[in-house]
C-alpha cells in the first residue's frame, strides 16, 4: 500500500513503474489542464481505457478538495476568536484555487491505480 502511494506521488506508470503518466515536467507545479500520454511506450499500458474513463476521478477530486478545505479551516480558525469567522472563507477559497491543478493530476493517478490489474 505504501509502495503504491509513493508511485502515485512520483507519477509512475501503474504497470511497470518506469515511465510517467503525465507529459508535464513537474507533477506538482504545472498550470493548466494535464496532458497525459495515451499509453506508455515501454510496456504498452493504456491509461484511458474507454471514453469517459476519468469521469470517476472527479469524485476523488471532490473528496480531496473537501479534505483540504476542512484541514485549512482547522488551521485557520486557530487565528480567529469566533468559532466561525467569515474571514476564513477567502483563505479556504485561496487554498482550493492554489491546489486545483495538483488535485486534478492526483485524482487521475489515484483513479488509475484503483483500477489497475493487481493480479499480475
């Protein structure tokens, strides 16, 4: 399990762990919609199995965003007197915007690794 998390964070091919899934040079600091390889040339693993394959990754992205929002709130509310201060909302929004491109890539990697064939 820990090995899989490391490979997800390193943007490794889920089949052979040698190549990269995304074409971007930096997995963490790329702006814009991610550009993915259709398949990895070394082992022939196809990343998008069918049209709409990554639709489910949208739900993982939502979960990541909610978790980041809750963590941001837990940290930010320590600096305000009231339990819920409206000044926390822009802080949460800024964190969501800053992490949105990372979340897209990370949710797709998690989705690919959920449905990879572990019997090999």
